[in-house]
């Protein structure tokens, strides 16, 4: 899974969860500060990514630092997919 593919999947999932377009989204976009995610929207985001990328999230292994930016989330997703 390439970085571009992962970031595009995150963009699509965020668009779905937040119910708005995100033209300003890049790898440095902060999930909580810039996009105003909360714990509920993070769970919705993870479910959308599980469906889109055929990954499985273990809630016991979630770390706050994986949800700092789009880039940190992309790294987390790549680890889950084995890439």
C-alpha cells in the first residue's frame, strides 16, 4: 500500500465521517486541532478505514500518537496492513 493510496483512503474516510470536503488536507493536517475530531469521530474513522482498506484495528493497541496528524495515521494504517 503506497503512501498516496493510504492518504487518499484517509481523505475519503474523513470526508465521510465529517460530512464535508477537505480540500486543504495534507500529511501535516492535525486530526484533533485542525479537523476537530473527537473520540466518537475517531472510532467512525477507524471503521471506515477498516472497510476501505481491509484492515483490522485492535482497540487495545490504539495509541494517541498515531492520531496526531494525517501522516501519523497513515503510518499506523501501513503498520496494520503489513507495509
